[in-house]
């Protein structure tokens, strides 16, 4: 099932359950996705749909920041709630700890065992520096 279909089925489920806020948020997302689909004249890939959802999330974050600066906490909370709904459709980022584990594994698998201190001395240098003790 594509991301578009997932959002559409979730919107129908929200409508049936009476969740007006989620229904409205997903309706706006679907409208934006449909506009891009019509503009492109073919179905959107999941990657394209994710980019559109990311743009909607960015818009919500910016709006929430503006509302917060102007003391409109009620509107800020509304934007943050929409942001949470939209974030559910984005792939989750890898945590810093998971990333560190992955990098260590790649370094071990490739046999690259030079220390970080070794590479710091060569960063940005095109020539090899020899150090004699």
C-alpha cells in the first residue's frame, strides 16, 4: 500500500471514529498530495509523497514558532498537534546511538582501524605528513 493510500485509509478511519482534528489534518495532506499528483500527471512515488509531507511538517513547525512568539499558545498547540499527526507518516530517523553502532560496524568490516586522532592531523591536507620520533 502506498503512502497516499495509507493516509487516505487513515483519514476514512478518523472520519468514522469522529476525530475531526485528525480528519482535517489528513484531508489537507491528501489535498496537497492530489494537487502534486495532478501537476505531475502520474502517481506519486512514496519518496515524492514523503517530501511533500516533510514540507507540510516544516510549515507546521514554522507556524507554531510564529504563534509562540506572538503569545498565541492555543494556535501553537493546534499546529503542534497537526505536526504530530503528520510525523507519523514520515520515516523515523536513526538515533545517535544506532548511528554510532552502525559506523563502528562499517569501520570494523572495512578494516579501517586508524584512530580518530590520526585523521584529525590530516584533515583538509592533500599531502601526506610524516612524523619522525
